[in-house]
């Protein structure tokens, strides 16, 4: 833990320097950082009160009052009494305030463009993805993810193998033989390259891969197989797995299959709930020792109409 604390402090010092470069006054604005934050909140609220701003920004009441007083004197904000409670005042930007905020916003965008200019597009995307990871890891708000479901691109298949190996080892203690199995499934899929009868999908949020699923052929020409469903823990609870399975079922129907099967294990409770919700039924169960564990395998299927 001491090493981790030192790394966090080191990152904090670095990030403070970066944020300092983006301060509104350094970007050419008349406002300081706290003033800019207050102006931003007023601009994006539908009529905020001083209490709302104090709670959102974590500011001392007296300090906030002085900032709002200076904004009022400068003609940037208006205050009107709240109809429900005459003791409270609604704070809104004036026309001059909206112009000032527009200038501030433009200067901030230009400062960020200058900061990102030395980075190429892949590194910019990596930066945004890493920011999202930090925010989620430190308890940022769990907004509903804006998820994109897309076909695999170069590099995705390696990610599928790596994430299956890492996730199943962490959550279920499965050994490297499971990762080897996934690697064979993925390699066979890539080598066949049968786009008419097989497909895969990657779920992506803010440039970060968060899930996958595949539809492959079987020995029976009328039967497909759903394989390698995975959703990262950070994206669970938002219906990503359901969307991936639905995409697989739609493709299987379009490809002319009349039945689809899958193999899972009884310890995979979340996946089993998704399969059951999608209309699959468990046909049979059998005990086996695989991936370093004693497991109960399950064979599920459903018709495609």
C-alpha cells in the first residue's frame, strides 16, 4: 500500500500542474478557477439557488456569496425570489453573463486543443479511455453507458482472449487452460472467415472495449452456437450482455439458422440469467473437471423463429 500511495501522490502532483495550465486566467479569461466553476454551474442549471451551488461545488457560503455579489455588480447574473420560498433566490445569467460564459468556454476549449495537439488520435483516445477508468475506479457517477456494438477490428481478437483469461482467473480461479480454449475458438473463427455464417461483436464505451460475443457454426447446418459472451465488471448492470446476446440471435436468424445452442457452467449466474431471459432453456447438465476446477457444465438451446 505505501507504494500505491506514493504513486497516487506523484500522479496528483503531475495532474495539478496540468490543470494549472488550463486555469481560465492562464487561458486568457478574466475569471479565476473558482469563479469559472460558479459561472459554469449557473450556465448549465435551470435556475440554481445559492444553496444548490454551494452543495454542488463544495464552497464556503461566505466565499460563494462574495463571488455572486461580484457577478451581480458586473451585470453577469440576476437574482429573483423563488415563488415557493421567498427567502430563496434563483440565480440566472444575464445576456452579458451568457456572453462572458461563451468567451470563457471558447478559451477553455482552445486551451484543451493546445494540450492535446501533440498527441495523435490513438493516444488521444487512450487518454480519454484512461480518464473514464480513473473516474469509475474512484466512485464517479454510474451514468448509463453510451455503448456501441460493432464488429471486431484488428487487435480485438487478442483482447477477447486476454480478457477471458484474466477475468475468469480473477472471478472463478480458472487456470490457463481456459485461456488456451478461448484462443483456439478465436483462432478457428478468424481462420474460417465465414462472414455469411459466423460473426462476432465487441461492445465499446468511450473507446474502451467492455464486452464481446460470437456466433459460430456447428456440425449441423441448421444450428448455430453462441460463444464467448463476456461483459467487464465496470459495465455490468446496464444491459450490455443482453444487447450482445440479442445481436447474436438477430444474426443467426438472418443467416438462416433455425436453432442456436450454447455451453456454459452453473457458476456463471449472471450469464445464465441473460440466456434464460433470451429464451434459452437448459437441455442437460454434466459434471466435469476443467480449467483446474470441479464444475457442472450446462448445454442450453432455443429455436429461432
